[in-house]
C-alpha cells in the first residue's frame, strides 16, 4: 500500500531530523559510546517517543505503518537512536497501552510520551536469552506489605538497552504462581534497583547495554501488568511487536549502506573511470536494492499484523499470523542489513575498512539486528513452528 499524504509528511519530518540531527553526530556517538545529551528531548519534542501512545494519553497514536516509516528514517540517521526508540515504543509503550489497567496507563503513558520516562525491556538474563521461559528473576508476594498484594523482586537482568536512562523498565519475573511469569512495571527510582556492568559492544555502541540488578525491590500490586501468570504471553507479544520494529530499523541501516555505496561508487575512479561503470559494482548495487525493497515489503506486511493486533483482531498463529510475519520480517531485514552493509564495505575498498568512513559502523550495527529480540536461528525455529503447527 502506498503511504498517505500524512504518512509522507511525517516520514519527511523524521528524515530531516535524522539527516540534520542524527547522522552528523553518529560517528562521534559511536566513538564516545554515548548518545548526545539532548537526543531524547528532541525526540520527545517531535512526538517520536509517543508514537505508540494513544492520543488520549498524550501521544501521537500513530498507526503501525507510520511508526515503522519513522523508525526506518531514524535508523538511517543513527541505529542506536532507533533501537532506543524501538524498545521504548514497542515492547514497553505498546504493551502497556494494550494490557495496562486504566490507572497504569494514566500514570505512565503521558510520561513515556513526553520523554519524562524512557522505557526499557528487561527480559534476558545471563543464562537466558533465547529461551525467556527459563528466567530466574523472582517475584514473591509481600504478605507483610500494606495491602497484602505487593511484590518483592530479586534477580539480575542482562543486556538491558538504555538501562540507566530508563525511568520505567518492564521486568519479567517468575512469580509464585505455578510455572508463572509476571510482567512488572518497575520504576527505576525505587530502592534496590541498580544499573551496572555497562557492556562494550561491537555495534550499537551509543545505546547503552547494561545489567539491571533488582535486590528486594518492593512494588505495589499496581506494578503487575495483567494477571500474575500472563508474563509469558506478554513476553511473546512484546517480542513479536519488537521484532517488527527491529525489521524497520534494519531497513534503515540497509538504505544508509546503499546510499553511501552509490555515492562512493560514482565518486571513486579506478582504471580511468568511475567504479560505478564496472559491471561488478553495478551488480552489487542492484542486489543491494533488491534486498532493501524485499526487506521493506516484508516489514510492512508484518506491520499490518501488528496493526490488526492493536485493533483487537488478526491471527497470531499460523504461517500468516503476527508471530510468523514478525519473525520473517526480522529475519529477512536483519540478514539484508548485514549483507548490504558488507557489500557497501566492499565497494568502499580499503576505505570501507577504515573507521573514518561510515560503512564499517553500519556493518557492526547490522550484525546486532541478527541477534537481539531473538537470534535468527530462533527466528527460523519460530517460522518453522508456525508452518508446521497444524500438521
Ligand atoms: C546490543 C544488544 C542489546 C540487547 N538489548 C536487550 C534488551 O533491551 N532487553 C533484553 O531483555 N535483552 C536484550 N538483549 C539480549 C538479546 O535479546 C539476547 O542476547 C538474544 O536473545 C540471544 O540470547 P543469548 O545471548 O542468551 O544467546 P543464546 O540463546 O545462548 O544463543 C546462543 C546461540 O545458540 C543459538 N540457539 C539458541 N537456542 C536455539 C534454538 N532453539 N535453536 C537453534 N539455535 C539456537 C542462538 O541462535 C545462538 O547462535 C540485547 C542483546 C544485545 C547484543
């Protein structure tokens, strides 16, 4: 489906922001392993932290297609910024908007939309990434608590993107319920919440990846999202939605790599002519464009399934359900990003291998998209499971 005039306008706003405010600083942020201090303020001013927050809660309430167009543009400017926005908007804000009580929504959504609280996701643990159902973080009922419905959280989460900037973290923890996992809305200012162990990553270096320690963290019953044993379902939904966001982000990286490659190929001369005149380079550019187009189409196809979920319908399972479409999009787009960024480095020749040029960073960033929110081996497993579900 072609974008509407309104979607094109929003996309153009995101593109201008990415080109003017993100791309020029991207290499410096990567080297410093930190985003510019005012990035979140600027994102909030543009409304880009409230894209998935309904208008009645202070957000822009974008449809999924518009949200994905913006993420793609942000990633084209800087992938670390896009990752932070994707996690804030997907597994945190969307999940809360979809499953939160009216009180939870009223408390958190306006703050998330305004950037007063940035959202983070704490699912993975040291021994638990690919298999979230085996998490160790515990939530026990605090019988001595005032209303008898409070909880005490204990455990350590790993690889939490944006942990120290976050005001709200969605923490998945094992509850007392039989085999139950709960999803908790944890205010990071609470006693017992600490961030440590900032990782030095290969790509996405400007988006902090750190540990989140929870020691006797007391939260009220109002911190529990839905029933105490629904965390597993919410984790799957959060991952489905997040994977579509990562697919859009990957398309943004892919486009950036292709654009840099085209520019360089037309400027660089060897053997007395521009390298863009060589068939070998033209073949690479054509294959890169093919991957961009394919990845984008699959991302928006998955976006339609997310939109159906937001509207309260659409199949979740089976080959055409949200879970399979999200996994297909994430798999295709992340592999496209790595492949295209690799080809861009090749087109740049020796310069491509240098930190002074932008394409080696794109390759480092692209690799991350094959790993987080479920590795691509897990994506293939998910897709096969949905294909074989009724056999
Ligand atoms: C930069 C970055 C940011 C991240 N941000 C977050 C975040 O904000 N919040 C969060 O909760 N987590 C985050 N993560 C964690 C990420 O989601 C996990 O690292 C990822 O899911 C993989 O888990 P793992 O590292 O435990 O790998 P493992 O699950 O141990 O996998 C190791 C290898 O085994 C393969 N494998 C595992 N299971 C299977 C299987 N069933 N079939 C076939 N192969 C399999 C994997 O594909 C991989 O090749 C982040 C990770 C990174 C690198």
